[in-house]
C-alpha cells in the first residue's frame, strides 16, 4: 500500500515533467499538476512521520485554553476560502466549548475528519461540522452523506492502515492513517472518538469527546500584524545537493535577493564570513563538517554589530533535532520540503531587522 500510494504522485510528476520537455505550451497546466502532486506526496510523508512520532511518544502538547467552537468555525472558513468545498455542501454549527488542548493538534484532528468526509462523499453530498458542550464533555461531530461504513469497517476504522472499500472507478488515495492519527491525538487529550454508520451508502458520523474546561475564560491568540514587504537581502545558501541548491538560489533571486552559495561545511563558513549576508540558509547534512558546526564556527567569528540570521534546513523535525539546531546557534529550524511560504515566515519574523542591506 505504501509503495502504491507513494508511486502514484511520483508517476504523475514524472509524466508532467515529460510533457514540459515535449510541449512547452502546456507548461502552466503541467506546473499546476506538479505542485498538486508534490503537495499530496508531502502529506503522505507527513502522515507517516506523525503517526510514528505519536506511537513513539515523541509528541508534546502545547496545552492552552481554547474555544473549540470558535476554532472549528474559523478552520472551516479557512478551508472554504481555499476552495476545498467547491464540490460539496458544507455547514458548520458551533457553540462555545472550552477545552484544554493544543490548538495545532485540534486543527489536525479537524483536518483529518473533514478530509475523510470529503474523500468519501460524492459530489454534491453534504457534510456538517458540529461543536457543542454539556456539563463536562465537549462534542465535535463530522457528519457526511457519503458511502458509509460496513459493520466490519466500523469495528476497525481507527486502526493503522485500515481503509474503506473503494470502487474501481474511485480515485481517492491515502494510506489509511488519518483516522488512526485522530484517535491517537484525541487520546493524548484524554478524550475518545467513535464512528457511526447505518451501513454502506448511508453516510457516516465521527464523534469526538473531549473533557470540558471551565476554570477560566478562553485565551485568545494575539492579533496578527500586517506583513510588510521584505526588501532584497544578501543571502548565502549552503547545500550539498546540487539541484536543490540551484532551485533554492533561483527561487531567492526571483524574489530580488542577492545570493551566494556553498556546497560543504568549510566553504559554507568561508562564504558566510566573506559575503557577510543578512541571512544564511544552511543544510544540516553537509560534507566536510555538518551544518551544526557551520553555525558554531560562524557564531564564534561573526561581527557582533550585525550577526547573520541562521536558518537550518533539514529533513529531521523531532524536538531533539530542533534543540540541537538552536544549541548550535541557529535562529530558525525549517523541516524539508521548504517552500517560498516557509521562507517568507522567517523573513517576516525579522522584518524590522531586514529593513536595509
């Protein structure tokens, strides 16, 4: 199943690249398909890694007082504005419902429940998201008019790699990890989750119960500040993968930045010290010596007036990996794949310091 699901998007990407080479006039459509399939591939890998982290006890919850009703309403609105509901009628019915929970993980639970409903509900079907609270329980429901579940599937719906029957003409993919992840995240919050269905083609209802929190009013997140455009910067890219280094440099130069590059640890330190960039994007796995050592040597020899902003680029994203990068002197830790939005968040976090070159 894993090989099948990973090969499908890779196959589409490969064919789209062949189309680009053979017929440049089709470039816009081919690029859109490559972007879509790359995103799908990233989600598959992320789900695999996330399940592994939960099973291994590597997840740490950032518990906050959250109004689940408000969070669900905002999340549904963001999905709607992103065009996720164009083929379905989606409604959201919520009431105030306080819980002690990790907001990021609540959104992850919602994403998986709604994504599961969208996947298995035919076009023009209905999906309802509900949040309500009783004396000591908060209930989150996602109800759909989709293909439903057999009694056998209901018994195993939250088990690892379990999927419902897919007719030959149906194109939905996936590894059967979404509901497994939902159950594990809900149980980390001391809650429970159940699946209900009257049978195949009778729709489904997924019900999450979480302990209600009543001790204090909801803690609202700080208002988001309007982002200002970051002027062109001097940037060094230290990356041993030639193609990755070339694409990252091209991406930055298209945004107006002045970029220098290096392919290993020693030359990376040299380029950063000589070029004096405002930002250095440094891969961790480098020949010569790794990115951690690059950061340590740069910090030891940098100018105290205007030290560069060091950003780690790595395929490792556990808490221990992040702790290691920050201990070495990095300001940010980005887990690959890294796109323009990820870089923009880093740049805007230092907007006041990047006002000039």
